[in-house]
């Protein structure tokens, strides 16, 4: 006859429960390609997202910005967030969760980095024609239309209608916000902190643009 099984020692049971908790804990990680043209404000997007993430105690790594940061040159950067330590500042091909771009051709330039199964592309629909052989607009839009997960938004028009054409980047950030795994109110607070020294009017305009982008994205998922 076999002895009756004994209940685990309280300390052993506690360790088992902790182990199960660790194994099932979901790691928060998001890898982002930021893209656009110099002068469109992608560095401001990085600053705001980074500010919100760091205040939550998250880890952040941003690769050196590549391209010509002065107005008119293409610019891109790898931007990584996690609640765990991050080994590298570079995102492997096919592993980006998001492409956030303030210019449509630049968004497509980095498609090889996007996760083909569940990655999202967020881009301005309005081109910044800074080269003589800029792609045909219809072909550009046709390529964007083929993507399963995208938000294509006329950020220029929305920002202009809200009183600041220069704030199109905040419209794009708002459109990307549902996919950033950060509470929207914390992103909004980071926008306020970033623009506070420029005065209340500038802050309010940028917040309005952020909210408009968010609203558009939620309606057009």
C-alpha cells in the first residue's frame, strides 16, 4: 500500500507559486522605428514617448539618429521600450512592433523591419516631396493600402485646422498612442511637460492635435 500523498510544505508551496507567477508574467516590450524628414519633429515624438516610459520606471534605448536632421533630409531611429533590461539599441529585421512616420515614403522605406504578422504602421498621408524622383502618389497609396495593419492619416490638415501646421507630429503621435502600451493620460502629461516652457497656448494646441490623432486611430482601426 502506498502512503497517502502529503500536502506540500508551506514554504515549498510558496516557492512553487512564485515560480508560476514569474513564468506567466507578461513582459512589456515594444520596438519602434521612427521615420520622417528633418524638421518634421520625430525627435520630439521620441522625447515624449521616452519621458512617459521613464516616468513609469521602464527601460529605454534609442539608436543614434541616422540621416540629415536638418530640414529636408530623411531621418530614422530605432527606439526600444521594455519593463526588462534591453541588450541592444538596434531592432532586428522583421521584429518592429511599430513604424511611426511623419512622411509616407519614409514609412515604406523601413517595411523590412516591421513584424509582418502583428506589426502596425502609422504614417502621415501627406508627402514631403524633397527629391526629384519622388514615387508616384497613386503607387505609394496603393502600397499602403495593401498593408493589413496601418493607420494612414492626413496629419498636416488636422494640425493646420487646429491652428498649428507644425504640430502634425503630435497628430501622428496621437494616432500611434493606442499601440504604445502606455496610458494615454501619461503620454498627454509628457506632452505638457515637453512644451511647458513654450507657454500654455502651445501646450493646448499640441494636446488638441494629440487627441485628434488618437480619436482618428480609434475610429479607423
